[in-house]
C-alpha cells in the first residue's frame, strides 16, 4: 500500500488527516530562542497574538532529514511504499531534507514530490493522493496525477498587506511598496514555486468580486470539482467568499481550513484564499 506523507504547510483539515491516515511532518516556528512545532506546540492564533500584541516576528525552519528518515523508515517496515508531497522547494528546505532521507534509505520504496505550492493549494493534491492510495492505486499512477495537478493548480491568495511576506523575504521590496500604496489588496499566486503578485484590488469590497469574475472570465469550470478555501484570522471574510462561490458555482466538495503557523508568519493578520484545479 502507498502511504502518503506531507508537511504541516499543506494546512490540511484534521478530519482529512484522520480519515485518510495522512502522515504530517511539522515545521518549526521560532520566537527568539524558543522553538515550537507548527500546530503541535503553538497554534495559529497564538502566532497572531504575539505578532499583533508584542510585534514579535517568528522565523520558521524546515523538517530535518533525520525526522524524515525516522518517518520513512517506520512507514516502509512492512514493505509499504511512501509518497511524500511537500511544499515548494523554493520556499523551504523541507523538500531537500526529504530527498536526503530518501537517499539514505535507498533500499526502500520512497518517492518525493515538490508540489511547487504552499498551503491548501497543494493540500488538495495530498487529499487526492490519499484518496487514490485508499483505492489501491499504484505509486506511479498517483505520481502521474500529482504532476498533472501541479501543472494546473490555481492559487489565488489575498493578503490585506504584504508587509509580513516582505519581512520574511518571500517577495521583493518593490512588490511590497506598490501593494501598500492606497489600501491596495494584493492577489498573490504561485508561479514556478514562488509567490508573485498577480493583480491588485483597491479595498476589500472588490476582492471577492474579483475572484468570481476571474473564474468566469477565464472560463474556468469549478462545477462538480473539489476546491479549497482557507483564511488567516478572518473567518467572517472566508464565509463571505464561500457564500459567493456557492451562489455562483456548484463545486462538488469544498475543503475549508485555517492557515497554519508557518504561512501565517508571512501572511499578516488577515488573508483569504481559493484553490482549484484548472482543466489540463
């Protein structure tokens, strides 16, 4: 059987992790000299409070090769195969840690995929892989499907501010300065594994309309599809987006989650996002 592994940046809802027996490797959140495991020792709300109340800005660190070796070794003891789907290698060393572990256990059946994504966008890939594994699909069949999803996954993430992404070194200073001008909300996407600003909308009221108009104007069919929605510290904003999406379209399944500590460290105190797979 194929065992599915991911990292905590995939922001999978707990019910999916439990239902499909997905192994989640937790990144580290660092405040000063103290290190916490993402979603284990510290919650997203605690991260927000420390940023907002104390102006503490956390650092993050990758899952180590040793942690992957332990996990891969444990999962493959009974001749099971492992497929690890991890966050963009351009945004974390976690993928490279997994490759080191794979090479150390070269006699085991381990595959590692760079999702070229962040948060629930590649979380949808992990869920799809876990469903396929449950159906008894081979690792090669799942890998083929994953690479198709990587090529066609759309990320539309709306940051109230890009201040934290800039401070965390995830976007350029020019992108931050432009987006901060005149209350502009930035629509951010993933391109070749990196965050880029796709468009800019002035004021929150226009954001949700932009998102639905984008789907319509690009003739993207999300009816009967699995889509993802998540938020940073703003469930009311998320509910407005969900209502509009369900009014305008008819997705088969909506996966909803909050953004974990790792991404929250760069997203600021408010953000919403939608993720979906475009037609190949």
